[in-house]
C-alpha cells in the first residue's frame, strides 16, 4: 500500500511535460550564440560556405549524396553525429580536406548539423534537458580573459582569431556534454578515439617500415625532415598535423585509452583490436622522435601500472605487447631521449656542444617569462607573443638572438608560459582552476563508479584522466596550437562526471 501511494505521488514518465522557462531561455541563448558566432565568422571568411559544386563531375554528385545522407542520419541520431565529430576532430580530417583536396570543412558541416539536431531534440522531447557543467562556465571566463587581453595587444586581429578558436572549442564542449549522457555513448566515444589512433598509427608505422616517406597518404601521413641528434637529420612523421611534436602530443592521450580497453574489455575481438591500436599508437609516438612525447608516454604508462597495482595478468598482457615493440625502437630515439640530461643543471655536454634546439627553446621560454614579468596582469595579448618577440628577446641576454627563418612567427614552446605571457595572471589562474576542476571531477567519477561496483566504467574514466595528464605533460614543451584536443578530453571527463553522479544517486536511492 505504501509503495502504491509513493508511485501515485510521483509524476508519470509518460505524462507530457511543458518545457520550463529557463530551458527556453537556454535554447534561445544557444541559438542566438550560434547565429551571432556563425555570422561573425562568415564576415571574417566570406568563402566559408562556398562549395564550388560542379554538376558535371560525378565525384561532386557522390559527395552531395553522401552529405545529404549524413545530414539525415545526424538529424535523426545526433549521437552518431557526435561520433563522427570526435573522429573528425582527432584525425584532423577537416583541415586535411581543405588543405590537400580543396574541400569544404567537414567538421563545420557536422558540428552545425549536430547543434541543430540537439536544438530540435530539446524543443520536441519531453525528457530532454540542457546539460550544463561548471567547466563550461570556466571556459567562458577564459574566453573573456582572451578578449580582455586584446586591450594590451599590438595586433587585435590575432587576439580575435584566438577568440574565434576558443569559441569553437566551447561549442565542441557543449555538444559533447549534452550528447555523452550515458555509459553506452561514453564507451562508444572512447572507442572512436582508440580507432582514430589505430588509423593514424597504421599509416605512420607503414611509412617508417617501408620508408614510404615520399607518399603522404592523402595528407594523413605528413613528413618533416628535421633534426634528430647532433648534426643528424632524418624524416620525422607528423601524421595529419604539421609538426611531429604536436602529433606525439595528440597520440599520447590515446595510449591509456587503448591500454585500458585491452585490460578491461571482456570480448576477445575487442581486446585484439585494442592491442593492435596500442601497438601502432606507441610506435607512432616513438617515430615522431619527440622528447616531450617520450617523457609523457613514460609517465602515463607508469601511472597506469600503479593503478592496476601491476597484477600478474595485466603485467603479462602488457609485456607481450611492449617487449616486441622494443625490438623496433630506433637507436636514434634512445640517443635523442638521452639529450634530456642537458636540461639538468651541471649535467650533460658543455654549452658549446649542447643541442641547439634546447638553446632555441631556452631563448623562447625566457622571452615569454620576460613578457609576463613586464605585463603580469593581462599579458601582451592572446596570439601576440610573436609580435613582441624581437623586442623582449633582446632583454634576455642570450648570445643567440635569432635563428633560421628570420621574421617568421615565434612561439614560446610551453603552453603555460604562453598563457602567462599573452594573458597574464588572469588567464594563468583560470587555466589552473580548469585543470584542478577536471582532475577533481575525474577522481570523483572514478570513485563513484567503484562505489556502485562498476570497475569497467571507472577504468574508462581513469584512462581519460591519464590522457589528460599526458597532454598537460607534453604542454610543458609545446605551445597551445591544438588546444581543441585538450578541450575534447575536458568535455569527456565532465560528461563522465555527470553520468557517474547520476548512477551514484540511483544507487543511494
């Protein structure tokens, strides 16, 4: 009788629900933001939507039909659009298509369609609610800091470009947290990332093993002839990006995702796929010859081993993958990692014999610190480091004032020093709060999943956390040229936190 009264007091799930005023306001705000942002970007780039469709070419008709079919599928199932969007972001397929094949931006097309599908769902569904996360609020504040930094910028146009890129990342964040609302979708999204690594890694490993450096695989296998160690130069793989170091940066977060899928998946065929993805992703990181990537990779693997407490079965499975890979690690990679001792005071070779890339990076980072010391509150303006480089580099007192490509844009080779130099204490504090919040949310989600006896989901979230830490580690040595990968990880952690909290609330009730 008591249960019947309780059920009668609860509203029926099938009963229609009129949308709350706050939801209408959020939807209206999102639609307005989308319209204003799209209009502003179109004003900056009037050819954005120019498709150059030629009815006489069959390939254009094929592209049109595929696009129409994709549009229909995404509008009906926006979760599928989410998976396509994540794959497009991580493989950089949109930029490759624009740069190598003169195609319109695939990612923009997908994002607009997914956004429209989300708005339609919120307006028509009785059970759909807009998901908001505190991380998104901090991202908005960080965008405000970018905008405010333009007050001290020599080139406001560069600050505007940085603002546009940040708005795109915020847009991506909102889509992810509103579509990754179940463990099933989270699991599929993680697998899309693992498969993206397998796709890119396969191309990279094939290039190295066959010495096919003259073929760039439609733009997904870019090569850079660069310094390795001493006076030796040889090809370094860059994948779909323009620089091997950044390629290593986006690959490192995929390693723990593949590793935990190998450990935690129950089906054999999924374990085999995860093992393959782990193998080629690890090798691809090695073949970039990125020292920062190597350090981040070692840290991620160490933390993963500590998490699993090096149980015998995990150790054996991991060693069966890693030991054969060690046999094909180039000797140059080991020697290159050995040069890191030059960063330790009193260690390594004398300054005259030191790695010239270290000397250059020291100059670039010290120049960034000089900018921050001179303008600590707002910095010199987002995107304006290069505009002030010649002025501030003279104050550093280095015997080397410039390098090759005189007059080219300079970057501080550290995300944290870049934020400090360009956005001052305000930007640095906001970024630090975001990092702390993401770490806290990830650990909360892991704990809640464990309390509810869901170790599979806990491991999945922990792998995302390790990927986040890996990206932050590589950012010690790289500026923020590809921050959308970081914000994607932030969005997935935020989404996992909401899922875990809901599961915990259901468990307690």
